[in-house]
């Protein structure tokens, strides 16, 4: 009982059933309207046909009555269902033929036997068990401008029973049409909805660990579009999950190296009594690794916040030139230590709307990279920062360039990916935390540029140096 009930409930709640039921309902209304119109136009036709018939007969009758001038009617001409009644000028019945009783006739013509005009009347008359609608015509007989009597003639409205046949035809026709429409509609809706069941099944089969299922419906209708959208969404989800897995793996990997180094140093220092210089060396290594880890964790937190859509930037007016000078000042100790010459190029007023903290971080990452990666044996390293506005006056730009060894072309498209390093071997940690990198710096630069409505591009020539250029909308 229960499965039947639940499958019935399922059917009622299915789009298929609702579609078909609505369709059938509309069709039923249309068929009913159609039948009503056809029926009444038939009634109208029957009535006008009958009036024509009665008028014809009345004319014949008047002719006979006038020529014979008596009340001798040849009843052989009359059918059993016909009605013919004659009245004299004072309204008394002088002749009577047909299925109507005298009282019925009196009630029919009552009060009308003084009107000098022709009247059409309809009444239901029962003859035997059947009720038949009759039409009557009551007409005054005139002689010398005076009413000399009345004639009442009548006949069944629908002698051939056309109305009854029409009703049966309309009813059966509607029934058959509705049945065919219901069955056909259900079949069509079932066909149209089958891909939806496929989509549901696939969606159920998808788990977080396996996003490789696709519908591949290859249909060009709405359902096909839905399936394509669904497939595209799955692809995006799969890619997003893969990125996330990669991100977690990379982050753990990055943290594992410094943790291992710290562990080794501590174990080594504790294994036996050491000289104080050795302890100092160990502590410096631990300090460097610690700094690296703090920076990495900060970067990871920032990335996590930006992935979660948090950390929307404030929009205050800042001058990119001023911010650049500030960053140069802050990084000059690092540059001095690395023997890199920091230069401020042209820094005209370049107003942008943005978040001071983010903009400073963006510039710091770029200048820091330039300092870190520009050291070379053959000439003095120079890092330059410049700002300016585009010719059409819509864009502000800041350019950080160095004369370092440059970046091989195959790395350029990937520089802004998370954890990407152009030269993995070189970035293995040394004791100076400032030279180590986790590959997150440029990803953060790109994110900051993007949330300010701008972008960042890298250009580089091997042996000549690299240039990073950020474009941001110019504040009015
Ligand atoms: P990292 O934390 O390793 O510096 P970034 O995302 O800042 O990560 O940079 C990614 C990689 O791009 C770096 O590992 C480095 O190889 C390369 N790179 C970035 N800036 C420069 C530059 N000015 N000159 C040469 N290589 C650079």
C-alpha cells in the first residue's frame, strides 16, 4: 500500500504530471467552450429554420382559409405532431388539432388573443414519455381592417433530433480528444523529462573525491543547455578542488622543510655540550627559519582571506609615488645588505583609490623580489621604481625594474601562480630569511592589483633584467 501511495505522491509532484494535467485542463476548457458555441449556433439555426417553416405554412393556411371561407380543414395534410388551432374573433376555439390539450392551449395563448401582431412562442410539450420543444406562431386573421379570428400553428423545433445527435457527437469527440491528448501529452512529457532523470542520477553519483562524471548529453534544447551548464560547473568544481588539494599539499610541503631544519638544529645542539658560538649559530638558523615560517603563515592567511572573499580593500585616495618612496625607504637596509642600489625614478603625482596597507604590500613584494633576484656577479645590481599615468588619463602605473639575470620565457606565464618559483634550486633556504621565498609573493601582488580594478604584467630578458608593471585606475 505504502509504495503505491508514495509513487502516486511522486507522480503528483512530478513536473511531467503537472504539465499534462494543466494541458488537459486547458484543452477541456477549450473543448467545452467550443461545444457550447456549436450547440447554441445549432439552436439558433433550428429556430430560424422553424420560423421560416411556420411562416410558409401560415401563408398556405391563410390562402386556404380565405378561399374556402369556412372552417373546413383537410386534416389529411396535417402530421400527428403538428398543431393547428383556430379561434373566432371573441377568442373561442373553433378548431383544434395536435398533441396539446385545451388547457395547455389556453395557457399558451392567454392574453395574446387581442394583439393584432404575429407572435412566436416556444414551449416544452410532453407527448407520451418524451418532452419535445415546440415552436408556435399565433397570427390574427384580418378582414376589412378588423380582427376576425386567430390562427395558432406549431411544430417541433427539432424534428430530426439533430440537437441530441450533436450533443452526443460533441461529448464523444471531446472525450476521445482529451484521452488522446492526455496519453500523447504524458508520452511527450515523459520523453522530454527523461534527461532530467539522467542529470539527477549523475548528480547523485558525484562525490567530493570523484568529480570526473559528466553528462555529455549532446542535446541542443533547453535540457541540453542545462546539462552543458552542469558539465561546465563540474569542470570548474573539479579544477577548484584540484587547486585546493594542490594548495594544501604545497603549503604543508613549504612548512615541512623549515620544521625539519629546526628539528635537526635543535637535536644537533642538544646531542652534546657545545661551545657558545655553536649555540649562537644554531639559534640564528632557527630564527631565520622561524621568520620564514611567520612570513609564509602570514601570506597563507592573506590568501585564505582572499579566497573566502574577505578583506575587501578600503577606497581612500593615495599617491602611488609617495607609497613607492615609503617602500624604498623601508627596504633600503635589505638593499644595502644585498649590495643592491635602490633608485627612485620619475615619481609624479599618481593618485589612486585604494587600501594603503594592500598597496604597500604589493609594492614591497615587487621591490623585495627585485632586490632578492637581481644579484649578479658581473655588474652592480640596480633596482628602479617609477610611476606615471597613461596617455588617455584613465590609468595609473607603477614600474619596478632591475638589471638582474632575468626570468626564462617559459616561466613568465606561471609567475603569478601560487607557490610557483622560477628557480627552485636557488630558493632553497639559506641563513638569510630575506632571500628565501615561498612562491606566494607575486600571487598576492596580482590579487591586490585585481581587487583594485587593475592588473600586473611581467617582462623579462635573460641577462638584461626584469620589469614588473602594475596598472590601476587613476583617481579623478
Ligand atoms: P617568492 O616568494 O619565491 O619570491 P614570488 O611569487 O614573489 O615568490 O616570485 C615567484 C618567482 O618569480 C620567484 O621564485 C622568482 O624565481 C621569480 N621572480 C620574481 N621576481 C623576479 C625578479 N625581479 N627577477 C627575477 N626573477 C624573479
